[in-house]
C-alpha cells in the first residue's frame, strides 16, 4: 500500500448506511439498524466509532488527497485508484483538487442519503471543512457495501462524472440505440443521463484489471453497461484514446474463458 498518513487519527462517531435493514451492518450480525425517514422513505444506518485519517494515496506516481477515511477505507481507496489510468487521475486532481472525502451522507434536504457518492458542481455549497465543489464525497455506507470486493466501485463511478462534465467521457461514439438505452437507465437516485455511462466506465475499469475477481465484476452478469458493444464505444471516447498504448492494451477485448 502506498499511503502517507498526514496527521494522527481523530475518533468520531460515524453513520454507516445500508440499502436494506436485512444486510449485516458494521456492528455485526443480528444488530439492529437505526432508521431515519428522508423524502418519505426509511434510510438505515448504524453508528460506529471510527478512527479517521487524512492521507495522501500515492498512485501511478501521483498523489490523491483523501480525508476522513478509516485505515480499511484507505486501503480500499488505494486498490481502487490503481485501476484508474494515470491520465484520468490527472484530470481528477486538476478538477477536484480537494480530493476525496468520506462522509456519513451526501446531498441536502430531501436528497440526503447514507449511500453512494457525489461529485457536485456549482449547485452545491461548501461545507465548513470541505469544499464539496472541489472534491468528491463518498459515504461510509458505500465503502461498507463494497467491503468484500476490496475496492469501492462508487469511487470509479464518481471519477467517471469528472470526465462527463467536460466531455472526455461521452455518448458520442456509441451506436444511437445503445446510447438511448444507457441514457434511459435509472441506475441510481440521480435521474441524470450520465448515470449509465458512469456505470459503464466503472465496469470498464474493472474489466481492465489483472485481478480475476474484479474482471468478473466488470463483465458479469452480462448487461448493456458491461458488454462488448459498450466497451467498443468506450474505447473510442477521448478518455480512452488519450491513454498511452500500455494502458490502452489493458482495455483490449479478451477471449472469454
Ligand atoms: Zn452518478
């Protein structure tokens, strides 16, 4: 692991969300979830005392600043960011210089959630200790949900948005019917047209991994966000044509085994 811890950890009671109260929470099997009604729905969380660190994660000779993360989350961030091509890390650092912050919730008011992440643009206010417009926020719940995978795929999805905002990642090379299908997917709480594209990006980075478990996540079960048609179009987006040949070869089509 390539981490530089910047300061002693601080202890904090964090809220760790889940999509359903049937899931095993961080307090262990059989423990109950607290719930809060937001926007007419019950949202579940458990409160956990965490030691939270601020650290630099070193990836491809670059630094990504990470805030309020547990040691396990920092390890997941390190493994996750290794899947991101260096050119995309550069765009992330250029556009989101505040880095990645782990938080209890994302969003405001009725759109506040204990799961997922956000990559806000100008419509988000800065919170006192982190200017969200200059960074990405990922919930403790997203890390918990992904803990057995070793990577937090939500981070990859949000890095996708860093590139949809400026067009390096776009629907332009997609066959028309495919882009229409992806635009119409309702894959997250966010009704934006780029949700399907950012998921496709997330799966494609896993497809490019040399780890069989992550590659499997990037292809199975088959779906329009992770099939050969979508991969062919993604390779033609500027995000992937800008890569050097070594990185492009990671994303080449492979024989199924
Ligand atoms: Zn999204």
